[in-house]
C-alpha cells in the first residue's frame, strides 16, 4: 500500500530531528475524564426545595 501524506510528513519531521507527534497523543495530564463531573441543569432547574435553588423565584 502507498504511504499517506500524513505519514510522509511525520517521517520527514523525524528525519529532521523534530519530536514525534505520536508521543503527544492520549495524554490527559493527570485528568481522569470518567471521574470529572460537571454540574448539569437538573441540579438548578429541578431542585428539591426552594433553599437549593440558585435563582430564587420572586
């Protein structure tokens, strides 16, 4: 099979002494994407009591 253009560029960069971009892939710098929780709309829109609401209904 023929080489892709991206592979040719990657190999040329390696020949010139630059860093291999494959080494940078998949690095989350210590962040676990599964454990990171983002607050969702339900927390604010459907609060259990009026004290839990961020925006008070006037």
